[in-house]
C-alpha cells in the first residue's frame, strides 16, 4: 500500500481455512519473528479468496479491487 514517507508498505491479504478463527495479532507476531522488519505487514485484511491466474500466480492488480482502504 502507498506510504508518504517510505513509498510503499506491506499489506497482507489473508484467506482463512474453513472453521478457522481470525487472530490477526498472532499472525503479526509470527511475521515479526520470521520476517525482516520491512517485510512485516502493517495491515492485515481478511478476504474470501485471492484472485489467481490459470498458472497459479496471484493477480496483484485485482487485489486493489478488494482493498478495504484500512491503514
């Protein structure tokens, strides 16, 4: 997502498994443990599905249509 100071910040689009409960704080704690600081998402958005190409790649430009505008 765009940022005035750094240019861009990481945002995570998360699809939950069936019957899973969303725990955003646990997800962010896991990311802080296993990722470099600049890669840790600043915002987590729960989505029903992530748009993918027929070859299985994520269509990032279509994620913008699912963006809820949270900062």
